[in-house]
C-alpha cells in the first residue's frame, strides 16, 4: 500500500516528529511505500488564496498551485495524519491543508443539483490520525465531545470517500506524560500500523 504520511508540527524534535518517524519505520517494515509530507519542512502555505476561494465553484477548479501535493494525495492508497491537538482542534497548517488540498475536483465534486458534495477520494482506503493533546481524555471526550475525531470521521472522511477505514490514536495529557508513557504510546503506534494490509 502507498501511504501519504502528513506531519503537522513546527519542531523537528517534537513528540509528533517521533510519532511520524515511528509510523514510517513500522509501515516500511511491513512493506508499505511511505511518502512523508512534512508540512512545515516543505513550507506549505495554509492560506486559502483569494483566487482559490473565488473560483471554488469553477469547473474545473484550479489546483495548479498545489499540483505536486494533489498528485501525491491522488497516488496514495492511505492517508495518515500526525499532529497535536491545539485548543481542541487541528494546527492551523493542517486545517489549511484540508482547506486548500481537499478541494473540488480532488476530494469531492459539487452535486449538479446543488447542496451536497460527492466523494471523490476513492483511492484512499484508510485514514488514520495519530495525535496528542495536553488535556486528559475525559475533558476531550466527555466535556468537549471529541471534536477532532468528529470532524475527521463524520466530516472529512465521510464526505470525501465512501468506503474508508478510519482510526484515531491519541495520547492524552501529553503535557504531563512521562518518558515511559510516551514510549508506550510509540509502541501502540507500531502495533496499530503493523495491522495495515
């Protein structure tokens, strides 16, 4: 399987970077081809431009400014996102990745009758999110309603692909995590990704 592994963290020595390295190693050990898209290292601009927004309903929608990344997404069988949750949401650079790359003609098409969108990422068979949050699990799930999981599963995954396998693995209470807890989480990442066939 060809996996597009997207990392969204500005620090090269972050735990998110360690998760991405672990994910890549586990996937490659299982024979998968991994395309690492480090949004910060590749200087991805998350800002939706005036022209991009203005032409959102044009047929065809112009994705030429992002042709390389669109081609990488279209070549993938699976998408794995590695990112921290900040303020119970995506980092801005990852939100911009969705805004700009998951565009008409790439991730979906507009229904001719209007109103709804038609999934177009039929090549993507799995979407995994490997994430961390500074908050304890009960605050994220019980008080906040697990907003990142809902956005990814009910929004992005459901609207962009019809038969997509979704999983999310989170390390909660990251700010107080010990080395042992972080190591255990990396082991969980390896175990999860080793099941991909």
